[in-house]
C-alpha cells in the first residue's frame, strides 16, 4: 500500500511541477531558480573534481604487482588439483 501511495504522490508532484513551469505568472521565477541551481551545481561539481584531482596528485604512486618467479601455469608443487 505504501508503494502505491508514494507513486501517486510522485505523479501529483510531477504534475504540479509541470503546471508551475507552464503557468504564465511563475515562468520567469522558475527559469531564474533553475539558472541559479545550475550555477550552484556547477560550482559544487567543479569543487569536487578539483579536490579529487588534488588528492590524486598528493597520493603516493601505487607499486606495480610483482611478477611470479616461475613461468609454469600449473598448480604449485604439492598442491592438489580440484576437479
């Protein structure tokens, strides 16, 4: 029952949002709000990418994994092979 209610509330809110975007009296305010949201989102995403890049620069390089000394591809000596 809760899933149905959440779906209905979601559909009602989507309809109200579409109506708010289309309504003549709110159109300028909605566009201004969306522009402001895009600017803030660009700032936050840019800051996150900058912090990630700086942390990658400061991180020590990872050592490459050592190659096995023997070139045989079978099981190790004394090991049992499962079938």
